[in-house]
C-alpha cells in the first residue's frame, strides 16, 4: 500500500511515484545528489484544467523525510517517513546500571568486555570492573539509579 499506518492509525510512511516525462525538473534534485534525509511536505491544492493553482491555499497532508528512493529515465519513486516513525523502532540495547556484556572475557577477548586477565568471575558491577582494572570497558550506565525518581526534561537548556 502506498500509505502505511501505525497501530494508532497515524500515517508514518508514504510511497510516492512521479512520472519524469511531464516534469523533468524533478530530476535535478536527485541526479548526482543525495536527497536521502531531505524534507518533504505533501500538500493538497486545487488546480484548473491547465494545472494552474486556483487561489493560494493549500493543506499539508503529510510531512517527513526521504528514506529511500530509486530513479529510472522516466520515473522517480521514493519512500517518505514521518519523524514519528522513529519512535516505533526497537532499541538495540537495554540500558541498565549493571554491565550488559553477556560474555566475560571471551575465548580470545572478542566480547566488548575485553578483559584479558587471569580472573574468572564477574558479577557485572562497576565495583568488580574497578577491581579488574577494566572500567574503560564497563558496559553499564551506573548513573541510572540516581535519576529514577527525578523529572528529566529533554531539549531544555
């Protein structure tokens, strides 16, 4: 479907196709450039039989950024995603005050822990990481408990 809705019926993606035959100027923004991430605003307008605007009013029906695009000699297709679509992405990592590295040491120090000493035990605490002289590779966010009951204001100076 050209328009995708999230579970809450909010439009979070629009697939758009343009014919280049009647609008070769569209090509200029895409040929030799990298429009991915560029802002797109879709507006509905009223036009007459000659495709001239009737009046100066328009209604914005979708705003977003170019996510992906393909172009042939006579056609341009692009996917435009809303800024809100990013909220539905799953986190790649959970954040905790204890270390989140699953493998301590690793057979050849391939884990992000990177500990290579002789110790064989880790309880995933910052204190243990200090004892092992490995705090530079600690995989936790030890300040998290300090903000548990605090109001966090994002984007405010």
